[in-house]
């Protein structure tokens, strides 16, 4: 009996020892859960970070230059405070513009789609006030005050244009942001239109389409518009004589270039590779030195430009948009009305010209004083 009790005691002791061993094993296993939890928490944190980073990356990859340009296309601060001008004549661009991304050139032959650049100086009511039959638009660099003033003193003088129901505007892009003199010039003459694209040779296509946008928005009641370079001689009387009183539609006229070959050699100023324009010959287009068009065309050209790849050669691009519309530019009704090479000056000869280039040394003020004399242009020979 005692043996059994001893054996039972031994068994109980063994069971107690086994339980203690198991308890020790449990105690030894418990600390192992802490590293596992830390690893699990680290994995959860990494997953959350990856999700947040992925969402940010998706949002940034969906950014489009067009979306930014609709809010703020100025690649530097405006040249003056927009609040300095009356509300009726300032830009409709939103206040507090988004920070502009660093400007990167689009390359030597391809430009960004020209839409949409807010106007900094708009003159929205000037066309209504003047009620012109013909609107003249002169694209010019912001710093080129000299050419603007020469035009105001010659064929663009108010005394000349007011008698002919003709309005004159100068179209500018962005120049020196510190040029406060431009605002004073605008306030004095009310003939400045400025948009927020960088004013450069590569952006001439943008400049032309901005011109079309402004004309369509503010001068649609006029019959015609003419784009003319700032260094040209222009004879408004001859143009109005040729146009007459009729109102044409789908009309674009100037010095028409037909079957112009695309330049494929890289040294050319007008180099265009095949991937940009695969055809070997351009569609018919009017030379950009000066052309006249009916006022129904700006809106049509703007609509066509949404489907025509932008090319930096602005007059060619207008021709491409015309082809998209199924239209052809027309030769002027008066033969020899446009000249790309300067002809010898004479009052009689220039009276038959609408627009021509001039030699760089020509004194344009003196030429106009002589040309605008009241004496007959072509005296009869006795």
C-alpha cells in the first residue's frame, strides 16, 4: 500500500514536473510573438506607403500641359499688375495663377497646341467702339516700340484709318516682365493686345491662332481682317478699293505659294522632318508677310486647328487648316498687289500695291510723307 502511495506520489510529481516543463516551454515560446508582430506591422506600413505613393504617381502622370495652360500659360510673371487696369479692359485669366512649370522648348519644328492662352491686355470693347469694316492686326515683339510708333505715324495713323472704317491693333506675347512702359503705351493708344505665350519665332503659329481667337471673340461684326508684318509698306486705300463693299465668306487672299517643297536638310531654317509632315509638298498657303481674310474664317480655322498637328511655320500651318476645311487661298483680285521683294519706289507704282517688303535702310516715315501727298499718284505725261 505504501508502495502504491509512493508510486502515486512519484507519478503526481512527474505530472507536476511535466506541467512545469510545459509551462516553461509556453513561457519560452511567448517572447517569439513580439518579433512576428513587429514584422507584421512593418509590412502593413510598407503596404500603406506603397498605396499612397501609387495614388500620387497616378495623379501626377495624368497632368497635361494643356490643362495647365488653360489656367496659366505665362511662363513668367505678367509684365504688370492686372489689377492696375479697369475691369472692362483686363484679362479674364483667373486670379492667383498656378505656379508655372519650367519652360522646355518644344523643339525646332513642333509647337504645343495653341490653346488656350489668357489675354493680359485684351481691349474687348474697342472693335465695337470703332465699328470697323476692316481690322488690321500687326504681330510684333513686345520690345519693338519703334515699329509700332512708325506704323502709328504712317499708314496706321488714326487720321488715315478713321476715314476708311479701319481699326489697327498690335498683337504681342510675353516679353520683359518688368516692362511697365507697355502698360502706359496701351493706356495711351488702346491698340495693344497681349497674350500670355512666350513671344518667339518658334511660337508664331501660336501667335497667329491667338489672333484668330481674339478676332472671333471681339471683332466678328467686321467684314474683313488683315494680318500684316510690322516692317511692311501697306496701302489701306488700295486694299479697300479691291475689297469693295461686298462681304465674302471663306475668303483668304495674299501672295499664294503653291507646290512649295518641304525642307528636309537640317541646316535649313524651315527644316521639317518626315515624322512631323510626311508629304514632300505643302498645301497652298499665303505668305505670312500679309494676307486678308473674311471674318467668318477665324472661327473655322480655330476649329480646324484642333485636328491639324501644329507646325512652327505659321503661314504653312494656316494653309494646312484651310485644306482641312476644304478651302483654297485665292490670288488677290489686283495682280501684283503683294510683293515679297521690294520694288523700286515711285508714287505711281506704290499706288497699285497693297503690301510690300522694304529695304532695311528705307526711311518709312519719309516714304509715307512722299506717298501721301495730295498730288496725283500718276501724273499724265504731256
